[in-house]
C-alpha cells in the first residue's frame, strides 16, 4: 500500500495500518468494553415525549449472556443457526444482538416495517429458526410462520426496561389510545421471560463455551441488500469483518473521538448496517452513551433527546440533516455540546453541509461504504484535511481504486468503478456463489459505484452505475443535478431520474418536495442553466408532497423510476413509491 497517495495525508493520530486484532471474535470485543466501562450508561432510549429508560454496560453484558443461554439451552439452537431480529431502536436491541453473537449464532437484521411477503422471502432465504420481533407488528406472524422455517417467536415491547410507571404509561397509550398493539395469535415468548429462562440455565462456563469455535472468519451476520444487481440477498459479514470495521472507524477518527466521553444520538435504524457498525458496535467499543431514537420521523421526535442530553456526536444521512435544519426548534436552539457529525448512506449536498456548519458551528464529515464492506470504506478526516464534496480517504488497512470496464485502473481525476479490498470486505453472498463471483474478483469488491480519485487520494462519488442517465450519448449523473437543484431556495428534497426518450435516448426528470410557497419551475430551470451543461438540465419538473425513502432516509430513485414506468406518465404518486 506504499504507493497509495492517501497515506501521505493521514495525520499523526491515525495509523496507516490496523495493528493485529486483539479479539478472537465479536463477543470478546463486547466483553472488553463492558469490563472497561461497566458502571457507565451504555444506552438510553428516548421517546418523542421525553420518556426514557437506560441500561449500563454491565447490565447489557449480563442480560445478553442470559439471552445467549436462552437461545442455546432453552431453544436448543446450535452454533451457526440464524436468528432473525425485527425490532426498532430500543433497549432490547443490543441485548438481543449481543446475545446472538455470544451464543455463536448468526444475526439476520430485518426491517420492522417489512410486509409479510418481504419477511417470508428473507426468513426463507436465510433459513432462520428463531424470530425476535416487536409486538406492534406481530399481526403478520400467522401468514409468515406458515411459509417459513421459523420455529420460535420472541416478542419485545417498545418500553422494555423502562421504569415501571413510565413503561406502564407508554403501554397504556399503545393499548387504549393509539391502538398499536395487535392481538398475537401465534405461540410466542415475551422477551422478559426469555431472560428468566436463560438465567435458570445460565453458567459462565456454558456461555463462554458457546464461542470456543467462533473465529474471526466465522459468519456473524446476514445483512440483506440489493447489492450491485438489485436482487435481495444476504451479505455474509464475519466476526472479523465487523470487528475490523469497528476498529477502522475508531482509528480513522483519531483524537476526534474521545474514549468514554462521547454521547451519540442514534436516529438511524440499528438494523441498517451503517448504524449497526458505526453507532452500535463502534460507539459501544469506545465507551460512549448511546441515545436511541425508535423513529426519527417526524424530526420533532429528536427534540427531547437534544433538549435533555449532551449530544456530542450525530450520524445520519443528508435527508436527516436537512430535515433538522428546517425545524424551527432546532434553528432556535442548535445543540450546544455537539462535537462532530458523520454523514453516509447517500450524497451529502454542499448546501446542507454548509448550513449545518453555519448553524451548529461544528464539522460534518462525509464517508462512503456498502453493506458488502461492513460498511465503511472511506471517510473524511476529523483531525486532518477534509475536502468538501469528497467522501474522504480510505480507512486504515483499506485500498480503493477506480477502474474501467476492463478492470484497468484509470488515471487520477478520471471516473471509473470503485473496487475495494480490506479486512472489512464480506465473505460473499449467502447461498449465491454466482452473485459472489460477479462481485468479489481476485480479492477485490466491485461496488458498482462510479467515482474519481484526486492526487491526494480523496475520492469523489459520481453516482451508481445503474442510476446514470444517458442523454444523446452523454453520461449524466443524478447526484450532480440534485446538488444544484437542492441549492435553489425553497427546495427541501429532490430526486432525479432518467426516463426513456425517443429523441435523446433518455431525458432528465426531477421530483421536488418544496416549502410553501414553493419555487417555480422557471426558478429551478434558471438556476440549473447557470450551473449545468444544457444536456443535464431537467426537461420535466414535478412538485410532490413527499419522496420515497429507504429506512435510513435515502431517496429511492428506483421507486421513482418504477412509478414513472408503470404509469407511463411523469406524474408521481409518492405514497405508491414509498
């Protein structure tokens, strides 16, 4: 790696290579942190009205041991068995996830909002035997259980581990006011009962023995993704992948992340790989207090967390930062203790980054990664040179290069597909050797993303290869257009796609969510004419009430394209696209 230009830009507090990993598996890393920070608060769950509950590092460590004993002793699961987890950000999440790892089992992270059909696909594909699910969505279970190999169901309540009175109030509201607790019509075990059953059969020696055969190369999690082909499949992330990426992320922050002193706000869902590795594993390893938000929508759900806790770190996507910037309460009282923010998952627009810095007076750094890379590949530096518009430089022990269609590295400054290698790269796709062979070649992960590297080794993402628009033979990248449209006063969010056109091959369409009053179509076009080549200017602009988004808030261009294709018109119904 001596010829990689980014190495010259590593500050003195960021190592060029990770030292040899000191942990045999994830449970060893988790126990190390629990021992070091046992009396400190590890997690605090905050509801929109400010009601909250907390757990210390010691409590999380002890209860995850009990859950591991439940899985192995009570349910009879074996090492390598898959356990699906379908719960939002809550105090139960780390106990369940860590318990699965300690049991030597494999975690299958699942979106709680999935439909029955989506659940059936993921559970059948993974072969999961046990499901841990939030009780609010248990009405889907009769259909799901009849069509999968799920044998055991554990139900979790959102107020688990809250003080008795507070938890009772939340439960009462769910039952009698919001009516969000359906009758559970399948055999199940309440999460609180699993800990009691695990305790009855627990011994430290037993729990320790569960992972004697679990090594860094052992499978830890199946993280489902569309990958580079759009087909839903499970990325196989090993203990070594997740341990390495956790340590890489911490190392790359240098002295900008203080051990045992940070308070991170986790609004992104923990079942998504970004928050799972960065927020859950990374900040737990570093001794932080993690403020869990069950849902960040609407953004006012975050207000009490900012009001009541000294938030020093925030991770998010462009849409989250933009949404907060447009909240009056956030504008009137920016977070006083914020130290830094990390953006990923989608392009961070310059207009949003600049407004964030102006309002909060703190840095916001952008990074890049994929589910297949656990996920972090690059990040801008906190204690060194950060370049706006780029996703930074590779984290320690990681190599990236941009290649052409023949796999040949392109010159500096020219766009090409990013390929990457490092200890965080997945083992492959679960039971899909053909897909694995397409994506992993000679030790390199082919990302499907187009970027260019500058002479300092900083990477700038151009776009996904499948999102590229071809207008009269010219390559047009939606990110570039969205960046300009987002800068128009009154534009809150924008999604850009290409649609078939008999004359030009494809034409550019933009969908805008705007303020009231909204900018006019002429305003947007005029701004684009000043800042974009003529062939990049949107030919059609549509103002919509909302844009379809992924669970982490990433605008789904695929849904925009699907709706436009299905309707054979440019009219977009956001409710269908979402």
